[in-house]
C-alpha cells in the first residue's frame, strides 16, 4: 500500500515538469534542416502546456513568422484538476487582463492563440498571444480540446507522464503529425512498439546522452552534484517520439563485418564468445548496437538503445522478445515447470525464472531485445 501511494505520488509529480527552450530548439531544428517548410502554412497545437512555465509556446510564438505558421494554439490544464497542485499562483497572463475571472482561474483551462500582430508592433511574437478560459479544465480528452486537435496539422508537447499511452492513442486516432517527449520505456508498450516496427512512429534526434534537465517546482532531484541544476530535475531515459521525418534516421549506422567484429570489437565478450544463438528464437544475440555485424543476413536481437540509431533503409524491425509471441518468432515456449526448475538450478531455492520474457542464451535470459534483419542493399 505504502509503495502504491509512493509511486502514485511520484507519477503525479512527474506530470509537472517543464521542458527547456534549448531542448525544444535543438529537436525542432532537426526537422527544419530536413524540410525548411515543415511548419509553413500549418496550424500547430501545443496541448498540456502552460506558457507560464513551459517553453513550447514561447519557442513557437517567437518563431511564428520564421516558420511561416498559419496558427499557433496552446492549451493549459486547470490548477484544480492537476494531480499535484502545489501552491496556486496567478499566471502573469491573467494579472491585469480584462478577462481575468476569479471564479474561473483555478478550475478552467486556458486557450492561447496566435494568428496576427494583435498589438501592432510590426512583428508577430509572444506578445501577440490572445487568451481566454476554456469551457472545461483543458483535459486533452475533453471534446473542446479534441476539436482543437482535429483543427491542427501538427501536435507538439511534453504530455503528462502518467497518461502517455492515452495521449499517443489520442493523437494516432486523429491521424496527425506529432512530436512529443516520453520515457524510453514507452518504446516497449504494446500500443507503441507496433507503430515503431511499422515505421508509423520513430524516435527523434533526442537529448544529449539520453538525459536532460526539466524545469521543476516540486520534485526531489537525485542527480549527482555535478549534474544538479537549481530549479531543475535531471531525467534520464527520455526520448522524442514523432512521425515527422528528419535526416538522422536516413543515415545508416556504420558497422563492421562479423569477421572484423570477432577480431577487433571493443567488447570483450564478442571477441571471446562470438555471436551466440538464442535457445528460443532463430536469431543471434547482439548485446551492443555497435557490435551489429554489417554482413549477417539472419535475424538479430539488439538492445532497445538501437532505436535512436535505427535507419529503416538499413534494417527492418521484425518484432520484440517478450512473453507473448506477438510476432510469431519464438521457436520455443517454456513451461512453468521449466521456469521453476531453471530458477532452482541458478539460485538454489524455489522460484520462477521467466525464460519466456526475452531471448535466452545457454539457459540465461538476456535484457529486452528488438529483433531486426538487414535489408537487401540496393
Ligand atoms: C510534463 S508537463 C509538461 C508541460 C509542458 N508541455 C512542457 O513540456 O513544458 C505535463 C503537463 O500536462 C498537464 N496535464 C496533466 N494531465 C492532463 C490532462 N489530462 N490533460 C491536459 N493536461 C494535463 C500537467 O498539469 C502539466 O502541466
């Protein structure tokens, strides 16, 4: 019970951290490099945002003319509806605004729109944002935010961590272009992985070293002293999920042949044991992305960290090693008795060793693996 409470609180707080301007800029630049007109004439929706804290609205408002946007819409979520509320602060948008309403400020979401030079300054920028209260609390699942989704061409945000699956389904059902931040664990979700496998969704350029600092008001930062930044939380394992094309994904990974890996790999176990076959898949185990042999034609099990480097012209994804044989690639399914016997052999006591959860090499289960095969090179 205590644990359930803790993780609930942790999840709720995880919903309340905000993305840095430079992280948004770095990622968005990659799409612009690939297609300078990617946003031209488009309506961009930034849901689950909060211009008071977030930089998404600021970034797109400041670049409105530069990107040739048609319309920018962002919505925020009502204070009273947030899982983790913290102390209430009146937003600077509401201070002195004629439409401020003391009855609505905590319970309604807000909509911010940018289409024109409303203050006649000669440029369209953040100072031209116009806002009003929504009818509801700004929940992305509400009919009014759904209508905004339907109006938009592109949806961009860092959605609430605790509702990530629902958020992706919400975008996919509307068939929209999107760019969103999520935890890399989401790659293996049964709702997400098939989209990645079928090249409907892919990973963006990503954060340097797979981690970044988010602006944070509530969370305890466990980062080591050298990584700690005041007012921030360091989060590792974060990635961008998108269906907008960028150049990196068309650059093949540079790899050595199998023979060269066996001789020159920097990984001791490759040189010592070579490439081992799984007991339960017709595939070989590749523990490191840089150890993928360039000339192997069969199926290979690679770590999840392969995905940020995945080039669909170089490899095809066939499935993932997991309990259910969703991709029809298992050659052996272990019985409960076999899993129990194996546990006893390894640990000398009663238990269950879940051999079905991933690839198995000589009776030892490896980490989660994605199954890939080289594409025919033209
Ligand atoms: C991780 S924060 C990111 C905020 C902002 N997009 C950014 O990246 O800076 C997620 C935001 O979604 C809001 N939120 C939580 N549940 C929501 C829901 N059901 N509908 C809309 N927004 C929600 C949270 O209150 C929070 O402001």
